[in-house]
């Protein structure tokens, strides 16, 4: 069944990140229904794992939930024409002061498909080294108070299962990285692997 969009009505635009629209959509058996949803540019996240099988997480304030969360270094696909893996490397440098010798696609997520088209591609980053002090990014706003911490992968899994790590991308990335480690880090996709949700970013 094809759910065709009969009409689309803009409801709100932030002019920066999101738009909210209402679509009139054809339904099975005839008739239409209205569906409100959020248009999102997409994002990338980085599961940075060092040689000791530790994962780097950032502790960042998130206003909608009113508290700090443990998250992956991550960010929006908000630079026109920038490939997703380049965005991932930039976010890793800006938020964690790290660079990676190699990236692989770990997992692709649709974070809230009932309400938004937000898609995030998570990369496994290995071969880590620090960004030189003179080249480090100056963080502002919420990121100015952001801290980082290394967690053993097994410890991080325990924190996901205990509900301490609640961010969806972080939880998925940690669990996926742990599964990949159990397979000897084999079978992961290359950085040019197709991405159905954001094909132009590969």
C-alpha cells in the first residue's frame, strides 16, 4: 500500500533545526487522515572505542528533559554538502578533542519514526589520538559545560540496562559496539555504505 501525501501544511519552522508539518495522507480502504510530524536534517554519532575497549561518552545538558545525559559525541547534518563521515569526524574533534584513524558504520537509526523523520548514523571510531591543544575547538552554550569520561564497554552496557544511560543513540551505539566486539569487529559496513534515510550524505 502506498500512503500518498494529498497535501502538506507547514505549521512551524524554527529557521534553524526543525520544521513541523501536517500531511493529509491516503489510508487503506479509502479516505485520508492527518499526520503531524517533525522534519529533521539528520545527525551522526560516534562510538569512540580505544585499545582498552573503553568508550568515550559526553555529559551534556539537554533542555527538553531538563538535565544532563550521558551521550555519544554527536551532531546535526547541518553543513551543506558535508558527507556524514566527515561530520562524524568533526563532531568527535569538537566535542571530545579526539580524532580517529578509521571509521566504520556501526548502526543506522530512525529515532522517533512515529513523529519525526530524524535519522542518525552511528560510526565506530578506532585508532584514536588527541587533537593537539592549539587546534582544539572552543565550545560554547551547553557544550561549554560538557564533560567527558571513558567507560569500559561492559560497564557502559550495565549502565544502559540499569537505565542510567537513557539517550537512545548512546544506548544503541554501546550495545551495537559490544555485539561487534563479540564478533571480532568483523562484518561492519564501510563509510560509503548506502544510507536509505540520507543517501546524499554518503
